């Protein structure tokens, strides 16, 4: 239970730090969001490419039969 309170306290402190821009935390948070968005975009591109490949394989199988 003490660990849970510690985690909650850290989260609340992080939120307050970003809210009031303590220690330049807004810049850190913004760069983290941008990095995460870049990773999500890359995953989406990969998923789209895999979906297209699967569709092409299915169409090829249908044409072969």
C-alpha cells in the first residue's frame, strides 16, 4: 500500500511540475510527446504496409484458384 501512495505522489508531483512549468518540465513533456507520436506514426505505417501485403496475397490466392 505504501508503494501505491508513493507512485501516486510521484504522479501528482509530475503533473504539478508540468502544470506550473517547474524545472523546465513542459519542454521535457513536449519532447516526450513528440517522440511518442513519432513512434506511433511509424507503427501505423508498418501496420498499413503489412495489411496491403496481406490483401495482395489474398487476391493472388483467389486468382490462382
